[in-house]
């Protein structure tokens, strides 16, 4: 998606970053996710892979667009320029979506952390909508898909991958190139271990 297209969408989403709205969304997410896990724990719907897999892939794609739109929206909210949303390959073979939010480096540490975690926040909102729809139309498979996608969203918090968790930790520690510092520290530990 080109920056011009995103610029027409993100002004409508800035309400999601108002504190009262943010805390309300998180509060209701915890309640609805908890209720959905509780009600679906013993519910064993038959999962037909012919319908489940295509729905999962489609919803995963849409949630990824939401995720990247979250980064762009947060960037816009803090008045930093955002580029487009694109697709590429990470480490030459892993497919990855990205939002160009390089202008956030001029923001404060806490604003960068919000921008970096906004993708997960938007995916949680997307999954919350799926859970509510699945509950009202009594389609438990949609609820299970939403729970699976939310686990994928939280997976982005793992700081050992160059995903959102990596950038959040990098901002928390004020280390712009966290991977470089981690490798240098590992070398120092190994060298001091083998010298003795």
C-alpha cells in the first residue's frame, strides 16, 4: 500500500490511541478473550481442513495488514511520517510484511515503544472483532481462528526474532542495534570463559 493510501486511512484510527479508548479496549479484550477461551475449552468442533485452512490463511493475511496499519497509525498519531506497507523476504527466504516507520527514530523512547507495539494492539482489536462476530453468529470455528491469530500476534513479542519484541526491547535498553550489542557481549563472554 502506498503512503498516500495509508494517509487517507490512519486519521480515522487515531481515536484508538486515546488513553481511555486504549484502556477500554484492553480491558474488554481480556474479558472477551478469557470468556472465549473458557467457553471453547471443552467445545470440540470438528475442524474440516478444507474450510479451516483457507479461512485461517485469509484471516491471517487480513490481520497482518491490520498489524502493519497499527504501526503506521501510531506513527501518524505522534506526527511522524510513515511510508507504505509492503511485502518482502527476511533473511532471503522468510516472507514478511513491513510498515515503513523509520521516521519514528526522532520520537522519544516511549513513543517509539508505542509505535512498535501498535501492530500487536491492532491485531488484538481484529481478533476481538472476530471473537464477537463468532459469538453472535454461533460460529465457534471463527472464535478458534481468532484465538489462534491472537497467539500469532503475541508471538511477535519474542525479542530474539527481529519482530516487534526486538524493537521494543531495543528501545527500552536504548540500544539502536541490539543484535550487534548482543553478539559482542556473547563474544566477550566466550572469550573470557575460554581464557580461564
